[in-house]
C-alpha cells in the first residue's frame, strides 16, 4: 500500500476518537509530513545498485540488466498511552476532566514521536525505540556531511551540499532544523547578501512556510521532557540538521495491524477499571521507520549556534 500521512489516513478512518487523536498528533510540522506504510512484517529491501539503461541501434537488443538491493529488517515498536481519570473527577467535573487528560497525553505522544524520529536508539538508552536519523546517519558515513571539520557557524554552501546528497525524485526535499537554525535563516533572509535563496511560501494547507531553495523547512522544538530535540549536545557543543525525502521507496514510517484488525493508530475506551476507581482510555500504535533508499536522507553535522554564513 502507498505510504500515507496521518492527514491522508483520516479519510480511511471512521472512528471519531481515533480521528481526534490523529488530529492532535498532526499539530507539529514533522508528524504532519511523515507518511506511514502498512506492513505485516518487518523485511524490506534497500536500493543498492540500479539496473543499467542505454540507447540501442536498429536490430540490437536492449541490455539485459537488473538492479540489486540489500535486505533490511525493521521491527515494529509498541507505542501508546493508557490515560486514566479518577471516577470521582468525572462525577464532579464532568467528561471534560477526562478530555483534558487525553489532550495532554496526545501532546506528550506527539513530542515523543518527533524525538525518537531524530534521536531514537534501539540499543541505548531505551531498546524499545526504533533507530532515528541520528543513529542511522552517524558521523563518518557516506550520507553525513561535515559543516566544518570540527565546529563552525551554519554555512549555506554546506546546506547546498546536504540537499545535493538527497535523491528526492519524485518526491519533495525537506530540511529538519531546530528553532535556533530557523531563526538564523530568518535573519539571513533579511540580509540581501545571504537571503536570495530563502523564501516564505504557502504549503499544501495554505500556511506560510519557510523554504530554502526547493526544500521545505520543518522545525522541531522540545520533547515530552522539555529537552531540545536538536540541541547543541553533539561533540564541541554542536548540533545536526537533516535533509529528507519522504514517500514510497524513500524514507517513511511503517505501521502494523491494530487490535481492531485494521492498520495504524487506534484509540478506544476500556471503561472503568475493576481494581481502581478510574476510567481508562487506551491509545496504541505499532510503528517504526524505514529508509528504502540510502540517499533518501542525509545529515549535516558540526553546526554551532552562530549566525549563518555564505
């Protein structure tokens, strides 16, 4: 099945409670653009070598060639939240007490997904995560570019190199940056010598969005523990930004079956618990991420918190 964003998946969901959770998760820029593919297993193939293609003369045969791929395994992870509200609160304050608890849980889940998408590490500190972009694109890998040999101000020339490292056809390139870099891009846009390639354009929802050249800027903030997702916590107090191409055959999320037999996120009321006087709502999502093209994402490392340079 084609990978669909949460917004696109809403057309396939009839349950109002699950739709409400999807809507809450879509309030951040990153969770809004990640598409998810339905899977029944965790085995994938990553493009390794494309088949050859060439011209021929009359009476010649087309060259018989097939591409090659590398096996890749991804494990679906169990993500979700049990939301409990004291039954006496419901009696005294009405259903709004539980709705507020659900809204808080959805916000925490949204921030957690964003954090794991960037910083997830299957081996440590939490093996329940899937590997995020930082783990998949370590310094020294072919898809990680150094903004500076050790540490330096963000460079537009390095941004260009980062975008060139991503093969987005036929999709769209996006740059995932922290708020500090977004502010630095805004300052550069006001500088005639730097801002010629930085623009504000409407996205598919009509919202004014920053673009660097052809790439949409996606901004991350803090996680559910109020820690900056793309903080300056790498070597020499630096951070990294990422260029991605989302979609089928590129970078996407994957999601498995839910308890109702469908695919993707599910939310339902369990009801009042027998052991404790609480009302329980459960949200469950079996998900992970997959990079089917090794050039679907790239990392720019060694960026300090300084004004942008050319």
